[in-house]
C-alpha cells in the first residue's frame, strides 16, 4: 500500500468517528474499539511455515477460538513464550535455538488473529485468557513475553496469581493503557467526545478504567523474579514503561540497551535471558 494511503486511511476513520459520535456515541465507541483491536498483520509467512509446522503440538479450542500451540521438547523446566502485536511464534526462533541447547521444554502459541490461530481482533484481556489456559495446561515455571505479550503476562499474573510460575521476562513492553489510547487518538485524529466514549466503553466492557490498566500497578505485589529489557530508542513502546515497572517490581532486574530497537533479537539479549533462567 502506498505510504500516503497508509497515513490517509486512519484519518478517514477518525473523521467518520468524529461525526458519528454526535449521533450515536455508544455505537461509535464500539466501532472505534473494534478498529483499535483489529489485527492486520502477523499471519504465518512462507519463510516461517516449515519451521513452525515442524513444531506444531496441538490446536486448543477455547470459546470461539482455535489456538495453535507449538512445542520444542526438552527435559529441563518448561518455558512459555508469548509474542507481541502483529507477530507470531516465529519471532522467537533465535531464542528457541538457545533454549534448546539448554534442554528447556518450550511451549509457544499464536495469539488470536495471529499466526495459525483464528480470530480477527486482539486486546490484552483477551490475550490474557489464553495465557491463563497455557499456564494451567502446560504448567511452565518461566514466562517470557515480548511487547504486548510482556504486558499481558504481567496483567494475567495480577489477575490470576500463579503458584507454579517462578520467573517472568518482558522485552520492550508497554505499561500504560492510557498512553496506548493517546497514540490511537493522535493517529486517527479523534476528538475528545470520541475518546470519552471509548473510555466509557472500556470501563463497561472490562471493569477497569484506562488509567487503572497499568503494568506498573500490576507488579506492585508480584513476588516472582523478573527480568525486563528495553531499548532507550524504542519507537514502538516507550522506554519509561519498563523503567516504571522496574521501580514498582521489587524482585526485578532491568537491562537498558541502546540501538537494539523494539524487536531485540540480539544475542546479547537472548544470552542474558539464558543466564537469568539458570540462576
């Protein structure tokens, strides 16, 4: 898609919502949230197919969703990998190689609307439902999440404290939902009436306000050992997010990088994860 269309389409959505909200605020909020949560990328690409197909374990059905689960078996502890927005399990292949060398039992899955899994939308509470299914079914002692995946494992631990889970790792993860909403507002050019309607919609649907959904708040009573990575120049998730989470998470260690970007596939990151898991 041409660049000018990539920039124009969000603004056209915003114009539509800014007009519709004067006539149907609840309908506008629902439509605006659906656009916000709609996944447009992240399906399995041709170069990823063979690698993922060879590791398919089973399809777990929960509600209307069919979730693809993968396993790289090992005799060491079980590690659960939780990818980020518009990604899939392939994003972990470099870390998986290192985990395999240490004989970890690796479980990963494609989020709803990602990879081989069904669905069209994703948001953190929905993602957390499937993280909880994986925790209960496969009993990992370690959970590692990238970006939205990291935020989700912290949210789920807050909602469902897990006695089996011992260590948690987040990589380039956002923290504050209100910051994500502000980015969405600016991207579409939404007026305050639409934003207020969206906030009311979120509160009614999830029983929390946009200010209350905060990883920094979620970890205040988290007793797991934690490791957080974030790059100072991350253009996707703000660096201060992990700084704030680390301040509120007593059992955490924070690794700051420069020039590693948002994905953070570098050996330095993966080697540090392996060392942390061995501690």
